[in-house]
């Protein structure tokens, strides 16, 4: 991919070999080849790819002769991601991860890599099949915060069923952070479609970061803005809405936790404390039941008639997802 690697650390692993650590940030995706050039022999290369942005905040090295390689005890910041590499210097030998760690890969029979999110003191130990000479490097990586909504993953799940002649629809719109790093985003209010409080789930408010709606007909991304969305909420009913819904929806920024749909709001209404909530809305989940139709002006209910329907999920950063169901 044309990336240039930078030397981060070099240490003498034995009387013959050195350990060198290189790092690079991938500028694109796709197949890649690692090439090392220089004087001498290179008996092994171990490469690890991490999704999301990370900083190598510290490292420990060690070498010795035993069946349990480890570095000197150290205490990284709570929640740090620790990545350790070991290279037995003798004949091929079995290797497994130490206590609390997970084996990521074994290279060239004996060389190995393990990882763990560490809280407290650690030595990044390994277990070898027999005593031998070895060298080890343990890296402490801290997660960099990402400040772009483009990394968020808007998910839409749709389920339908028929029971006693009634066609039932469950739909959930969910905002997910797929990265191993937090994502901090500013509220944008850049909706693709303007929905109101009757179009989605009860108690949904238009400043909540995600929304969903159902429209009669088949619409695509090119014309969904012209769809007429159905009123799924009874306009004549008063709902006891949790106050945190409005508080969370009024946030000016959201911090999404790594690999999670949970976010903490900041900058909420005066005199109210922001909350941490799951950024999702929908019907057919634990809070609101599935729907079987829609409400007309005047408060009359109509079951879904035969035809094709479009389900829209959107977020306030302009992302959208579509799904469809047909009643025949």
C-alpha cells in the first residue's frame, strides 16, 4: 500500500540478534507486503494490524533462558491494550499465552504474539514447551479518540411475522461504533428526512441522534425524501416518557464507547445532567411493542394493507439505511 514504516525501538536481544519495532498507519485498504532491507540476516518478521487509531505509549523488553518468558513487572494505565511478542531462539518449540492473555498468532512454528486489555500490574508472560533462550517485547498501546461521525455504523434490523391474521413489524435503528477507539462527535441535526414524533416509536423526539420510519411504497436512497411516512404513534394517547430521553437527545456532543452502541451525551440542557444511553430507537424491542398498522388523522387506526413498504433508519449526521417488507 506504499506505507513507509518508522523505527520505534531497537534493542539487543542476544549476542547475535537485535529486536527492531517499526510502525505505520495504513493510508488505504487492500493486500499489503512487508519488506525489510538492510545489512545482515532477518530470521523472522512478526506483523500485527490494529483497527482504529493507537499510540504506543511505552514498551518493555527482556531476554533470558527459561520456559516462562516475561518482562519486568510494570503497571500501564488502566484499560491499556498490551501487545507482547516472544521469539524462542533455539529449535522450534511449542508456545502458549500467559495468564490473562489471549494468543493472537504463532509465526514460523515458535514465534508468538499475545494481547490483553490490562488493569493493574502485568509481566506479559508466555509458556514454552521447554527451557530455551528467548527474547520478548511488550508494547503498551493507548487508544486515540476519533472525532468523525463517518466511522459510526448505522444499523437497521427488520423482522416481520403474521399471527391471527395480523401482520406485525419490528424495526430497530441503532448507532454503533465498530472501532476499538472512542468516537467523539458533535450533534449535527443533518437529517436526510424530516420525521416527527408520530413517525417512529412513542416518546421519540426529533433531537434524539437516531430515528426510523415506515412509508407505504418502494423507495430508494435517490427518492426516499419524497416518501410520506406513516404515523405509528397514536396521537390521542399520552405516553409517560422517561425524562432522560429528552436530556440525552439535547446533547451537543456524543462520546461513543469502543465497539458499542452506548454513548455519553455532553452539553445538555441547563440544570440537567447528561446521561449515558444506548443510541437506538424502534418498535418490537423491550420498551415498545411491535406495530401492526398506523394511525390516521382523527385518531382512527388502520392495519397494514397489502403492498410493499420501505423502512428508513437515519441519524443526525446524514447517514441512512433502508429495508423493505411486503404484505401479500
